[in-house]
C-alpha cells in the first residue's frame, strides 16, 4: 500500500489555504454568525453539585419584556431506555438528554436546567435569574476513591458495576470495571530483582480552547432544522441532535463554522440541542453562546484519576512484570477514558506479564469529554515515573532502559493485539542522540527528565469530492472541520497524486448536506483518514483524466501514462499533455470530471513520542520553570512539517500546563472556585521556552504516504517527564498533579 | 431596555457613529452593532486577549472597555490592518511561520504584536514573550507565534 | 481456524484459557461457536444481535467497525476490547 517514491508536494510547507482569512479577521467562527431576526439564548445552570429538582417555575422569566421563549427538560422528547448509536459507540440516550437539560436531578454545579431566548443577550441573562427552581440539595461526592466507597452518596440509583457484560447486584458509583491480563504477573514479579510501586493522583483539567461553545439554530416552516456551530464533527452533531430531539437526520443540516480549538471537547453537544429547542419554540433563529465560566463548569473536562503502578525488573534493567490500577472520574454520567488509559499505559514496553484493572466512576463533576489522547496522559504519569525510578535505582540511563524494553513490531500489547510497524525505538534513539540530551546538566536545583508516550490513533469514515476546474485547479470538498491546518494537509495529498502545486487546490469544509459522511476531527485521524479519502478521490480523478487523454489521442487507456503532472502516450505516438492543459479540454472529451473517495481505514498506526525537559526548581517559592524542552515524535510521514511541529509543540505545552498549574479547585459544596482564565492558569508565552519539535518518520503501512496521526500523543509524556526532571533537581518524587508551587513546598517540607 | 447612547468615534481611520446601551462593551459594539467580528470573545474578563484592539495607540482588551468610552477616540482593529492588496508584515509573518492553528486567538495576537512593534521595533525574544503574555493561545505552544513576531520585526 | 483472545474477565467461562481456536467465517459464527463450547459467552459479548455497547472488535490488530457480520480469515486473531472512537472513549454503560 505504501507509495515509496519522491514527493513533490508532501513534506513542503505551503501557506495554508485558510490563512489569509484567519490573519485578517475575516474567517467566520460560530459566534460571528448573524441572521435577520436573530434571538439570543442563555442557559440557567445549577448552583448545586448534587440536588433533586422539585419544581421549575418559568412564569416570571416569560413575563419579562423581550423574552420570547423558555425551555426545560420537559421540551425534550422522553428518551426512555433507548441506547443511541452515534457511530462513535453506543450511548445511553437518557444520559445524553439529561446532560443537555437536567430532568430529575442536577449532578454537578453548572448543570444546565433551563434556557431562555430573548431579543438581546442581556435580557436573556436577566430572565435566567427570574426562573424559580426548587431543589432538594443532596450531599455531593467529589473524588474518585470516595465515590467508590460502599456508603458513598449515589449519583444514579440504577447504576450497577458491569464487568464485561456481567452486572453486579448492588447499586454503585462504579459504572464499569475493565481488565487486561497478559502472562502470569505473579511469576513476573517473582523474577524481578527490584520492584517499585507508587500511587498517583491527577487533577481535573480542561481542554481550554479559547473559543467558547456556540450554536445558532433555525427551523424553517417546512421543518428543516439548520444549525450553525463550532464543532469537531458536523455529522456527529447531526447524529446527536437527531437522537436527542428524536428528529430525522434528513431534516437536520449542520453547518460547521470555523472552530476555535477543540482538543476533544467539541465532540459532545451541549447547547446545540438547546438552540434548536429555543428556535422551535420561538420560530426564530436563536444563537446561544457560553461564557468562559460556563465552559469550565458545564463542559467536559478530562478526569481526575487515582492510579497505582507496580513494575518489576531484573538488575540488568529488563522489565519482568507490570501491574496497574486505574480509577477515573467519569463526571456525572458514565464514560471516562479509563479504557484507552488502560490500553496505553504500558504500550511503550514489551512486557511478558501484565495485569491492568480500570474503573469508570461517576462523581458530581461535569461529564468528562475527550481531551487529546484521552486517558493516556493520566496513565503515563504513573508508569513513566515508575520506569524512571527503576532506572535510577538500577543506575541505568532512563532512555537506555526504555530502549532495552521498547515495544516493536510483532510484540504483544498488554491489551492483546500485536503491534504493527511502530516507531517507539526510533523516538527514544532520536531523543538520546539529541544535543539537548547530551548537553551538560549539573546546576544546583536544575534537573532533566524524560518520558515516552503512546496513543493509538484511529481511522473511521471520511469522504472527499474533487471537482476539476478548466484552469487546471481542483475544488476539494471535505467534511473535516479544520482546527489546525488540515485543509492544507488534506489538499497536499490530492495535489501530490495529480502532480499539481498545493496552491492549485481549493479546499472547502462544507455542511452535512454537501459531502459524504465524515467522522470527527479527533483521534488524530484527520490528516490520516480524510487525507486518505483525498488521495482516493484524486486517484479517481486521475483514472478519469487518463480516459480523457486516451479519447483525445484516440488510443487505448492502457497506452496512457501519468507522471509528474503530465499525461503521455506510450504507444509510439509521442503525445503529451499536462494536467492543466487537459483540464482545459474536458468539454470536448466528454464534460466535467468529479472524483470521489470514501474510506474507513483500519490501519491508523499507533504513534509514539519521547520528550526531554530541563527544569529549574525555585527552593523558596516552589515554582518550577521550564528551561528547555525537546519533543520527539514519530509522524509516519509529515505532510506539512510546520503544522506537525505545531501539533507537537501545542500538545507539549498543554502537558506542561497540566503538569505544573492546571486543575479544577473545588470547595466542599462541589463548586469550582477557579472557573476563569485568571484562576485556572494555562501557560502563557512568558512561562515557556521555545519547544524543539523533532519529527521522526517511520512510515505507517496503513496509509499510501505513510501518515500517522500526530495530534494527540504529544500530550502524553510531559507530566512524567517534568516529574522526573523535578526529581533530578531536588530528589523528591512528585506523585500528584499539578506539581504547583504549594505542593512542591509541602514536598520539600517548607510549609 | 436601557436607553441607547449616541457615540461618534474613529474606527480604522473612518468616522463611525453608533448607538449602544451603556452596559455594552466595546467588544459587543464592534461585533454586534458594527459587525466587525475579527475581535473574539474568549473570556469576557480581560484574561485571554482574543479581543485585543488598539485604542488611541494603546493596546486594550475591548471586553473591558465600554462602547460609550470610545466617544471621540480612535480604535484600530484587525480589519483595518491589511492594505487592500497587501497584508501587514505581521500578518505575512504569521502565515510564513505557520503561527496559527485554529486561528481564534490570531487577530488578538496580531493586534498585540502590532502595539508592541509600534513602540519597540526591535524586541528581544524575552520582550516579545513579556508583551504577549496577555494573549492566550491553546494550540501552538507559542513557539511559532514568537518566531513570527521576531521575523516581522526584522522585516519591518 | 480463527483464534479468539479471551478477555481476562471472561476467562472464568473458559476455565482460564486465554485463547481459543474456534471455527467461523464471521464474527457472529465465531461467537456462536464459542457459545456452544462455553455457555454464557454470547450474553457477555452481545446484546440484541449486536456487539455490546462500549466493545470493539480488533481483527489481526486492526480495529473494525464493530459489526458482528465482519468476515474473518481462517488464521485471524480476534480481540474484544473497549471501544475508542474519535478520540472518544465510548461510554461503557
């Protein structure tokens, strides 16, 4: 499948196609949408983390001048016990609906309860304060281990722990238990000369996209519903809204506006169905915007977790056994990423004996949503810290111990499947020979740490249509919303096939009525799968163009070849025509050409990363500064290296924030006390050095150009790498995230 | 509804008149009344910089300025930066350096960078980082943004 | 014949066997044949003639879209694992 030839477009760095619109302020994001007669919607949210709703009285709000409609959960069709198949896996529809507007109970502070549409946003906000909700306040449970206690307050009285199809008798906050077991862990630990076991805690963190959620909805008189919004997947919005409103997908058109960041957090819907309900009630287009504190309190963070990792090794450094216990907070409804966390935790290593247990636990916090390699960063914080400690105790270089145990093609992952061609070793080797790693590191309170990480990447469905223009350019129609330059990385793959410059492709991201089904921009799949669809669509164009050249020259198609943008005849007639010139002759050879490609590839190929970081620890304040950062990653094949570097740098910096500062801080009542960008402190450019992104290319056999997804794995190693660097600096193992100044001072015995 | 005030101001060199409620921020006025949606709302409390504009030569978060406060003043927004047929050197540098991913913070960063280069045409990397610390970007890790601003300074 | 890796939580049904060689040309046939030998297996993997919510099928290490109609080769290795989609961990309940 892999095309092994020189590339003309792939690997170059053209200006992205949507660039000018985005540097001039002309690009239209969801909140920028305007329509005649537009109403503005606002959402009323629960002040309690856990309470039963006794009654909701909206009459005072409805009476306020300017208010056009109020909706509550009563406006959502009854979900019953239905399980919704959203293409992304099945979801209990009642949970989905209740998270949109709570029906019987509120399960977190910020849980949506009602919504108002009014002639301006200030009136809508005022009206929200006039909705009278009577609550019976219940004790909240805010931490995963407390929630697992047998006497913990229950969020859902009907939840019983399931263990792969087996359901427990007693109600519990533990929604499910998963397990992976390979070999005989007891035997493996018996073979070890050294065993290290530690417990880890990670905080609740948010994706932190700068653009808040937004949605505008309108029902036409014929029942056609249109939703303009910011989303990682227009088709996913269509499916979720169709399920929640019990409305046919054929009557819903979702128009993806430009999206201001997502990182996994803009896959689940929140206010999109609310905007639709308000539009239905008022008969007008309604725009609903969240403010920043609503984003923190009402949309998916990634879970806090409790993790125990135990690993054993021989004195030569061979890891003989590994054991992990992962308990993840799902938030208000089941569905934490403990599954992928458990599947990724030991994936950089080839270990014969492994046991991993994972628990999905509901707590009174917002329902968690995916965030960049969901589950894997929490898990790697534990495992990569323990590997570092083993290396240190055995006196082995931490990258050397990784090489000694590195997973490679043919090795079995702890969760079962055998690795295809992977680049784990290559990332570790590149880190080891990097000038950063070989540079001296000896100053007092300065330290260096390393860590590796793994993420699966996924394939899923993508569709692309190509319309050929008479001037030798093509219009490329796709359904993947562009969060980070993917118009360019997709267009470049089509350009490569057709031998034309990237600039000769006009990519458009279109609505759900205008392109074939395309799954979300997520799972590091967009450049891989939608790029693959673009490759197939371009191949379709190429085949049709070859037929046209054959017609033009009155030869058999078999006698036409295409290379470097030129069609030529190979039957001795010595005819030749460029792609561009042939495009100008489509009319006389049969009319327009439209190519299409649709894929659902299974060979996404996993991605590995190894990071090296130098830190300085301020002994007086406990503050950790990042002095130097190098992130090595296997990209398979970097289509547009600048945007691959950008993914690596951005992921690493989100990891730095997760490591050092970011966390939801709750009071005893379950209120997040830092729901603003001032108090939930994400890294600024002043907190950081340049991030040296090093691309390693181990081609993925599951893609014609060898592409692996690059978006997610860079967030996996930073937390452990930084913890290991702090240990190197001050000799203390930090096992709780974030490693904020107060925790460092406590660990150093200063407070 | 509160009574609307008449305001006359200059936006990107043109005299503009508008009506606004006293409680409306400059950001709301720009976006909702004047349809200049290049300035973005990321936090509405001055912590993300996505709404950065230049008011009488000074960089401000337009979410923290009231619309009525711009009476008689001069506002520069992202929409006024490029010439009709030519981008501003900072805009070019952002494109050349791939200094944007999702692009939502980009107008704010570019206006912030312009305000910096207007008063310090040759900043060091540290000065760039210090100045841009009021603008949050969640996608890029800032590396390419800082390089773009340094490149733009060198090009100007 | 295809080899099925038995998830550790189902090994109580197979007397601890970790992998079972079983005939079948589709996942459905494989599961039906497993059920004949290890009663109770099907109820743990399927619900209403489809894979249980939250589960995914890997054939020879490659994720399939989870349909039990999927064809399998004679030498296929089959895993049942938690579903991952779109960067999502599919809700397991």
